[in-house]
């Protein structure tokens, strides 16, 4: 599935507190970089996206075209929800 990198995804790397105590005080935990944010969008791993897009994940910029896995939302069929219990 094709994907175009937008400006907000290609923003510079943000610093994240290394200590868990400091992380707990933050309002949110930002992604390490644009590659991690895009991998999350496709419910995958950065390493997997690197295999789909050789040489692109380390130098992402606005307008870059990437390929990602097409993910479907899992929806159990009627009656399957209670059978698994």
C-alpha cells in the first residue's frame, strides 16, 4: 500500500527521557523518529518497513513515497466472540 510522508511525520527526532520516572511525568511519549511513527501507522516494525523500502527509512523527508503492509481490522464473525471463552 503506497504512503506519502507528510511534514509532521518527517519532523526532527524528539528527545525522550531515558529514566522511567522522568517518562512517567510526561504528558505523552513521542515517537523516537518519523520511521517509528510510520511503522506504528502500519502496525508493523521499522525493520519490516526497511525491507519493503530499502535505503529510505533512515533519510525520510516530506514527499517521500513508501510502501507499507495493507492491514485489515479484525472483526469476529457473529457468534465467534463467545465461543473462544
